[in-house]
């Protein structure tokens, strides 16, 4: 697929990327999730992936996004529980700086200021989880990127990231070592605490 010179490239949740993400992300947090399951708690997490020139991809549980063009993606993985099923998802991705443009399908609406992309669609919960992501391309601004997630009409969580410029586009950057204020490991259910913001990040 041709890569137009726009701000965001939407990562397809139905493509092979997601299959790889599911497997690799589960591997990267398997130990932590095993501990959580032993306590009867499943986790919702922010994540960042980096794909190198050699085609290898690594996933990190973090909310710090290195602005690596055509290499870094950032997303959320949410525990919903229950059987496999289709639900109505509303995902709002908001940035602290206006976007040059947003690339997405017809299910996504972009506001005139190009600071917010709202996606409305049916999505599948598998093994209790749902996950989505966007990817970084040329021109992405540093600052705060926030996901607001609503499932079947109920607010379910927020994932707040900070996007950080990287010197020389170094693909070996470890996002867990970047200076992102208020790093967090999970998101709380907004149905029980409507005003909670799970993590925060300041713009440049």
C-alpha cells in the first residue's frame, strides 16, 4: 500500500499485524498478566511497537511514543471479560497539536481542526480482550495523544500517551526509557470512577 504524506496511518486490526501483536504483546506481558490472573485481575494496558528495517517488531508496555516515522505504532489493549462477541466501539483519538491530515476509513470522522479522530464501528472481543492501534508517519507532532474508549454506550477507559521526538530516528530507541510524565501500567474502568484519567502527559 502506498504511504501518503499524511499525519496518521491507521493500523488495521484485522490484518496480520494484529495477529503478530496479539502473540508478541502477550509474550511481553505474560509474566505480569500471570501474576494478575493469580489475583483474579486482568489488565488493560497501553503499548508501543517499533518495527525495524529488518522487519522485526518489538512491543513495549508503555505510554511513551518515540516519533519514529513508519516504524512506531501506539495503541491500547483493554480487558472487557465475558464471551467472544461483537460490541459497538467508539474510539476518540485526540492530539494536543493539530494534525496535517488523518488517514482512516469511512468509519472515522475527523474534526475541522484536525485534533480529533472519532471512530465508530462494530468490533470483536476475543478471549475477553479488545485492542486497537495507530501508527506514526511523517509530520506527527510531539505532545499528548489521548484515546477515549466507549463500549456499547458506556465510557470504559482513557489511555494517555506522550509523543516524543527522537534524535536521528534511531530505531533502537527504547520507549520505556523516554522521559514521559506520569507513566502508568494500566487503565481503570471509567464506569466506577467517571472522572479518572489513567495517566497524563504534557505537550512540549
